[in-house]
C-alpha cells in the first residue's frame, strides 16, 4: 500500500519534468487555468442555489462536478498554447538552463494545484473510489497525508485570496502574452 502523500510527490516530480520540457510560458497558462477553475467553482458553490443546496447534500455528485470542471479547464490549459501567436514568436523560446528550471518549477506548482485540489475534493467527498482509502490518522504515513491535505489549494485559495489570484492572473496574461 502506498500513501497518498507519496503518490502526490511523484506527480509533483512528473509534472515538473513535463513542465521543463514544455517551457515556462505554456506552464504559466496551465497555472492560470487551474486558478480560474477554483474561482469558477467558488462562485458556483456560493451563488448558484442548486449547487449550494442540493449538491452539497450529495458529496459524491459534488465531487464529480468539481472534478470535471477542474479537469476540463486544466485540459484546455494544456492544449491552448498551440496558438500561432505563441508558437511563432521566439519570445518564449527555451534556450537556457534557467528556462528549463523555471518550467520545472511551474510544472511542479501545477501538480500541486491540480493534483492537490483533486485530492482535496476526494477527501471532502469521503473518497468516493473503492480503491482509494482515506489516510489512517493512527499511522505516521496517514498523519503526514492529513497534514499535507491541510495545505492544499482549496484550503487557502478561497475568498478573498482567490479574487486577488484571478485578478493577478488576468493582469499577467494581458501584460505578458498580449
């Protein structure tokens, strides 16, 4: 049996390697798409009566709504950088070691945002999959997993922090990418 925290850190390293290969500009768009997904989910869960009342009573259905929206926006974040404007200019070319390192760091941050948020959604829904069991707080691995779960993005990236994050993301896109 492998602890969820070990799987989480494996994903962080894997996403970091992918980020180093893709480049920092493309990874930054994925970061922004994850922040946008958290913002949209926060708005939906707060201001849409059907979700805030009906779906919160059924944690499994709420998990699937959250997971599909998060995965969809992250998927499009990974696909969207193929725009000719980004691909045609040498502005975001990866030529130096620092570009690869920045891509690795941003890829790791994306893993933290995406996998950490997905894990938090599973924990909030009481682990809706039969093959994933909740961490046991009586073991050191389980305690480490629960401590790590307390530091995931949905815990600290809520209003007003999410509003500042989304404003910063869109300001950065307008200044750097346009």
